[in-house]
């Protein structure tokens, strides 16, 4: 298993200007690249004692902290299947109506990744809430995994819209979204700081509008063009002068398309004969026309028919030819293009059983 991650630790500052407040720094940021499984492992014989299902989850608890009423608040518990067998979720249940669980896929093949999404129901619940989400697996053998969430839903702060969603963005683009923050219950409430978990976000707060018993801020959130490709699941932390509840969270969502993508990302060959020949089609897409310069696989039983020329979409024929051995298939296929580095390649995982 190969892991690659980078941890940033920075502090956020806010500068007062003549027309508002601008965040010029960032706080504690955490960015991690996708962990890619390159080995297929057998399911443990003592599956119940060893709870094989828990090993698929890197995170099994999450604190939403303090959030506003009606804000979109959810967390994805991602899991990856490292086993030869398919994994199937038969049920997901929650211990509290304050949290609604959903799944992105009920069947997950070798090396594929899915998620259990826990949504905090901030429209119908208030105060301190906690829930245990139980995920029930019935294949390849029975197992349960418990995921825990908790948080505090306050009623005096609302966000419009309920989250900052940038949608899908092409790589290198910068986008700006606006949100209105309203606090009721006093006109002396003040946002003193805004902290970001992402060092590619900039925030601007306009001068607050105050009426008796209410304070309203207009906030602009800007995503710079250097944001890496992938899903955006960040949040902003508002620091106020409220000593009882000094922090409030807000979700940041979206997706940066990769400059080059390969699909499917996981290719299961199933069970094939030791001397058989089989083929699959890979689709390679780019944000602009490109040429495929190389296709690399450590398994010499694979060959590829590479189309020529520059275009945005290439169809690659991948051919597996058995050599008589019963070695299982577990290899990474990497397609290399003439696009600028470091975003000039894309990968997929090919697995299979040879008999």
C-alpha cells in the first residue's frame, strides 16, 4: 500500500479595509492525495474476530462541531475494498433521527472506493446531537461497522445558501460564491476571524448590516485556480465574539475535474483460463487535445492498442494474454500523455483470478 500526504499548518489573519474585511492568510490546512491500493489480500479466516470490514475505513468518527440552523452538514466515511471478493452492504441504520445515512454504492469490487454519507438534519433538530450509524455487510461474510457523528446545531445563525458549492470546475479556473450570514438575538454580535482548512480559499466579509436584535454579513468565498483535482470537501470556521459559542462551521463543496482521466478506474477481469485471451476498452479523456505517449503495466501479459494523434478522447484496447501460469492479476495501468507534468498521466487498477 502506498500513501502520499502533505500537512500544512498555517495561521489565518483578517485585515480591516475601508470597505470590509479580507482574509489574507489561512489556518490549519490538511490536504491529502488519494491512497492507492496496489495489493490484493485474502479475507482473514477469523473474519468475525478480526472484523475485516473495519479495516476498510480509515476514519470511523466525525465531529461536525457547531453548525447553523438549516445549513448543509454532511460527512463521507470513505472505504476501499482491499480484498479479492466483492463487498456488499445489506443495510445502514442510525441510532438517532438527527442523522440520515446513505451509501454511494452497495457493492464494491476489489480496489474500488465507496462512502457512507452521514447527513446532519439541521432543519429539524437543534442543540447537541450524536448518532451511531451501523453499516451491515453480508458479503463476503457478515460484519458490522459502527460510525459515530456528533455536533451542536444552533438556532441563532443561518446561512443563505446553506453551503458554498462551487459545482464542477475545470482545472486552473477560479470561482467566487457569495453567502449571507444572519445572526439573531443581539446587534453586538461580531465575526472576528475566519479560518479555512484549505489554503486555496480566500474570504471577504463586507461591513455588517445591523438592526435591533440582528446582524447580517455578506461573505464572498473565492477558490483559486491552484486547487488540486478531485472532490472539494472543506469547511470554513467563523470565529465570533460569542463566548458561549465562539465557533460556527460552514461547508464548502465542489469538484475540480482532472486534466486527464481514465475510465473505468477499476477493471475486474473476473475468472479467466490460464491460456485465455481477453480484451477491454479504456476511455482516456483530457481537458484539451492530447497524444498518448506511453502505457505502462508491470504485468507482461498485457498489451495495448494505442490510437495516434491528438484529441480529447482516446479509446484504448487493453489485451490480456495468459501465459499458462495461474498468477492472479493485480496490476496498475498508467496512461502517459504529452500534457504538462505533473498532471500528464492517469491510472486504473486491473484485477482478476486465473485458473
